[in-house]
């Protein structure tokens, strides 16, 4: 992928991820996808000498044959008849197309029900519950339940003001839509404090309208300071009602979370802009005009492993193709001789004299797994047997050492070589920025998912914060994982050389172009095979040789070498991961939000 194409792709994807994360955090609650029951909730509170409440539930049953009762229960005394000498709620009427019931605080059952339904309600329903019942089960669909109440709440009052705190729900199914209308015809409300996870409040001609939504088991509460007037309820004399209410609603932690949520929303939207400006400063290269296809090796003075390290993928790490290309190059230079014996790939060391540091590592690796006393014959069977025996004996440390030894040649790195071609300060600076972000996202996500911290906040939902943090983490990670040269700059005119190697790789990957410029000299084909292996396109070069019916003996040597050693390398990594996982498994009526009168909420059984 060219640098400009990678830039455009990343800008598009990170922008799309940001918009998607913002949408999910604000408008799509993924927690409800597998919920079989949700509800839309509406309430109307009328301030008069008698405090009245109307509730409307539209239950969304998503699966038939699960629920026989759709209900609303309270955590305070609920009556259908009579009165109490302490705060309580009385049901005036219930309206629904199905049979309805009320089970009061003493367990008495009322309603439009049959004897069989009454027995079922006595057994199953909570006290202080009202709802609808269908013993044949509700099918999937929408069901309306309307309830009218008179409220007799606790009232904190001083000489001038009264404090009323109505907790409409705190234990309930998800409410996908919440609407609370407060009717205050005489303008008695002095101050109002809605306690919901996500809401907006507006003045109306008759009072206030509060809209929002409430995830499962989140607080829905309306706290009000009103002018003193005759109101049925249970009066408690409290001095300084207004000051106490203000003090109880100074929720600095919740404000900090909301500020953080707003900041994250801005961050995920503006991240592509930040990334683009960062790229312009640290990654943008000079323009060079280079042919799309190049049919010659751009620089034969570079060893195959250097081409693999610098010009194939990430310029900080080589990959196993650099090792295979080096073996093939050493074979063609008569430094080694590779022989395949069907069950074993052997490499005879003919001449190990070299000044190259990587080639020295390769010879050291080969001599570590030889089958003769003189250490001249490397055996893939010996290497595989060593890996198998360490895994079978569950020797984690020994297998880790073997994997490290293989990585020294399969994933070669040399900062001196990298720094010769590339200035990597941009990637280092981005690391410094991104690692704290990724760690913070990981810690917060773990805490959110596994500790239940969300339940410690009465009316703040951490779900949007969780989604936004994950979104920012994904955006950062996508740029974090780009090759070092993308956020770095090539020194001198090495970017031109990079483009030339890209053109050569593209040439070797295009059979039609190879046929057009196919050389007759076998030596050139051998060089193409070596550098094609270093660039990760050995199979395509082999395919072209076969299509052109050109016989190069090293083709089979190259193929067998890659096949056998790759299989051992992958197997060793998987076995090491399995042992590490195995070892890890063995280790191991008041003021403020929530103080209101009421509680409970809707559900189904």
C-alpha cells in the first residue's frame, strides 16, 4: 500500500470509527440488543393540594412465551383502599387492554382478575406492585399499561419552602425513552433537580418537561423546591430547606464524568484532524516520480535481509522472509548447501566466514541444531524434535529460550541499520502519546466490564464513557500499528529508493509484466527469486517461472526451506502460548440523588 493510499485509508477509517462511536454512545445502547423486555416510560406529576401522578408504560416484548406478568412495583407502601399513618401511595385506577391487578403493602390483591390469576399473583407478585397479567403468556409486541395515583410523600418544610423528592424508579428494565411532565399551574416550583442518566429539561406553559432515557436499574428521580402551600403529605420541619437541597446536589464527581465524556466526544471526532496534522509534521515525504513497475533490482549492494528489514514492511523489524532469502542467497554463494531429504531439511555449512552481523547470527543459529560433532550439518528434524520435547516436558523457560533464539533470525532488528535509512522520531512521539491512552482505555474498560462500577453511580451512566474510550483506543491503535516509516521520514533520497523497491515488488507480483520483460539469463532469475523472497513474493516468482517453463533448481530448494522452517516456527510459537496460558490459569424523602420517595420500577416475569 502506498503512503498516500494508507493516509487516505486511515483518515477515512478513523473518521468513520469516530462517528460510529459517537452514535453508539449517544443513540444506540448495545446492552439492549439481547434484552427481551424494554419499556417506554411517561409520567405526569400534578402539583395541587393533592399530589397526583400518572404513569404510562409501553412494554416492548421481543420474544413470545416468556412473560405472563408485566408490572410496576414500588419500594414504599402501595395501597388500593384505605390509608396509612406514614408516607404511602394509593392507586386510583389502572387502564390496560388486559387483566390488571394491584398487590398492596399487606399482600392484599385487587383487580380485574379470575380466581386462578389471583392465586398466581399472590404467589408471584411483589408487594406494592401493580400490573397486567396473561397466564397464556404475552406474545411479542407492544403493551400499554396506564396507572393513576395519589401520592402522600414525606415533605421537608421550613417557614417559606417545601422540599419534595419523588423517586420514580431505581430498579427496572431498560427505559428506552423517558418523558416526565410536571404540571405546576400556580408556578410554585422554585428549583428543580432532575436525577436521570441522560436528560434535557424545558419550561412549558404549564410547568416543566423532562425527556431522556434510563438504562437498566438507573435512577429516575425528580427533586423539587416549591413555595409553601397546603399539601397533603407527611410534613417534617427542617430549617434551611433550600440550602440543604443545593448542598446535596453539588455532585462534583458526576460533573467531572460529564466533562470527561464531552472531552472524549470531541477527541474521537477531531482525532483524524490531529492525526493528519501529525502526519504533515512528522511523516510527509518529498514527492518523487518513480515508474509503477520496475523490472530491475534497485540496489544489488543491499543484502536481502536489509531489503526485507527496511523496504518490505515495518522498517524496525524484519520478518521470516528475510531469513529465507538469506539462506537462499548463502546457498547460491556456495556458503551453505541446502538439501531436502523428505523427512528432514539439512543445511551443510561450507564457509561461515563473513563480516555481516546478521549472517553471523544465521550461522550461529544453524550450528545450534546440527547432527554431527563438527557442527556442519543443520537438521530441521533436530530443531523440531527439540521444540517438541520442550513442549511435551512442559518446560516453559526452555521453550521461551528456543523461541527467542528463533526470533533472533526470524524477526531480526538492527537500530543502526534502521537509523541509517529512516528518521523515526515521529513514531516515537506518537508512542509516547498513545501508550498512556491505550493503558487508560484498557484499565477503564476492565474496571467497567468486571467490577460493576457502573452501579455505584446513581444517575450517571458510564456506558457512553466506555464506548467513547474504546472508540478513541481503536483510533489510536490503528495509527499505532502502522509501519514506523509511515510516521517517520526517510533520510536523504531513500524515499525514492523505497518507491523503487515497491515498484520492483509490484513487478514481481504481476505475471503479465514478468512475461513482457522475462530475461533469458538464469542468474537474473535467481537474483529475482532471492529478492522476491525478501519482499514476500517468492510464490509469485515461482509461479512465473512455472508459467514460462524456466527451470531454476533453487526454486524447489526455496519452497521446501520456507515450508519446513515456517511450520516449525509457527508450531513453536503456538506451543509456547499454550504453556503460558496453562501457567496463567493455575495462578489464579432525603436530600439529593437517591434520597427520594418511591423507587422500584417496571419489569416482567
